[in-house]
């Protein structure tokens, strides 16, 4: 799931709740260094940190709606798919199951190794630096990964490798935590990671508003790179029920937490776990999987 929401100025009462009002100089540094969707592709240390526990990532992360996979396959001119930022191959294997030939490109060798073990061919590189060596594809997809890719350079590379009529599709899971759980996570995270470059209060807000800049950034990149017809957005709604254990298994795989020392991570999980207990030990997460997609025309980069 994306971990770099749009910039949201922190309000004074939020600073007081997080215990940082006594340290204005640290708060100012935190504000200045905060990352947003606009520059998320520059956060390479986060983007390439998910392999710290690749097995957990593979085990805990959700897959993608079958209707999304089917629509991309149906709307592409053939079966050859390039999966940019394929991770452990969660989406890639779904495309394989739908009859596609999939090549993954993944910057983290640890993630790539898990994907290979599970049957996905992977080349280790960022999409921007990857050499296609003349290969062409019918679809370029990015599942939970396009915000880590330069939006213009990535789209230009996709235009270069897509056949005419080929489809570029970047998609993400949009979710909203129950308010009590979002507040518990924000409180313990801000207390234990006061220097964090991300304002986690977005977790309690409307997910559509939080993710709109990410979708806009992708669409703008497609248009600026050239070679694509007008982009469109697709949306697929679904739900998933988490127990305390299944949510705490997934939580360390988000970019906010992948680089934390184990003692601080354990405290965060303890606080969030207590909040799940108060909800009765489980909760239902409402998800929407949203895609920004466009087809390759006969012009543009080559």
C-alpha cells in the first residue's frame, strides 16, 4: 500500500498530542523534510527497503481484484506483460494465471529472489534504468509501485516498450482504517518516530482525498511523457477482514515501518494490537483498488 500521502500541514493540536510541542526546532525540521506524493519517487531508501522482510511481504500483502486483472488483460492487444516494481510477484502471478507471459522488473534483489522462487522471471533494476534490449510488451503494469517511479521517465520507458494499442496501468489499494485504529497508530507512531518524514494523520481522513494527488501525478506523467491516449481511472471496491495477528503481520511491510529498529517497531505493534483488541480482536477494512491507465498510440517516444 502506498505510504507517502499528499502534504498535509500538521495542526498545533496534533503536535501537542504527539508530545512534540516542547521541541519546536525538531518539529520545523520534520515539516521541512516531510515527503509527499509529489517527490515520493526520490525516496529511494524507502522504495528499496521492502526486501528487509520479503517473506513477510509475500505472506501478508493482499492480492488484487480479479476484475482488475481481467480488464487489463482484455483491454491489451496481447499476453506479454511487463510488471514494473513487481516486488515478490503478487500481481505478476495473477497475470500469469490469466494466461499472460510476465517479466518483472524490481530494484530490490531480495524481493526479486522471492518472486523468482515463486515462478516469475525478474530482472533487477529500476524501471528508469532498465534496458529492454528491444523487447516489446502488450501491457506495462505497476502494482503498488508507480509512486516510487519517476512519473515522466517511467511513462516514457513504458511508451518505448509498449506495442501500439498496449496498455499502461498503475494501480493501488486505497484503504481507510477504522477511526480508533487510525488514531492509535498515529499516536504511537508520532511518539516513537518524531523525526518521521510523513504525516500519518492522513490514515484517518477520506481515502479518496488522500490518494487523489497520487492518481493525478501518474496521469500528468503519462501526458507529459507523450505517446499515450488520454488516461482514465478505474475503481474496484472490496473488503477484507483482519484479525489482530493478520493485521500486525501486514503492518511492518508498509514503507513507514520497514526501516525502523526492532524495538520501536515492537512498541508500535503493541499499541496497534491493543487498539484491535478494543475492537473485539478483528475489524473489516474497506478497500478500493484504483487504477490510472492509458493506451499507447502510434506516436511519442520510441
